C-alpha cells in the first residue's frame, strides 16, 4: 500500500500580460475619442437646465465666454469689439447660420447679452448651450 502523496499535481496559471496591453489601448482610444467629440468648443463648466434639448442646426458657429471673460469664436480668441467682424465670414459662407453660445458658470448676464447683441445685429439665431441637470 502506497500512502505517499502524489507530487505531480498540475498548477493552474493565468497569463495577464496580453490583457494589460488591451486595456492600455482601450484607455488610449477613449481618451483620444473624448477629446475629439467636439473640438470646436473651449472647455467650460456650462450652466445646468432640466429642459435642455439637443440642437438640430446644421450650420453653426460656436462662441465661448470663459470664466475670465475671454471671448472665443471657433476656439480663436477675439475681443468683443472684433466679434462681429470674426463672425461675418461664417455668415457669408452660410446665410442660415446659427450661433451656439457656450458660457461658463458664473459669467454675468451682461457679458452674455453682449454676444446676443452682436448676433441680433447680424440677424443670427442664437442657441445657449447647457448641461442636463442630474
């Protein structure tokens, strides 16, 4: 009678080196994809709204006001005085242009209305961008 333990037991191993590579490439892909989602927008914390809807305008120009009261037209910094001149070439390219206004939280309504005044002078439709409330 042989009462010795068997020493030939098989060991189970899981090699995860290939999984690390896959996870790295997925992370890289999602980081790049998130930066390209809307490249024409300056990164801002937008106001929140419960009734916000998706804009269906086809031809748009984005105007952004950051928290330091700097104005941007399609990511290009402009002054308030030069904003009308910066938007006019876009309007000439497409007469039914819609202005999408991105305003950082905390920016006064006076600065927002200054952009609305420029849009009214150019007879453009204006859409205010907001984040959905959580």
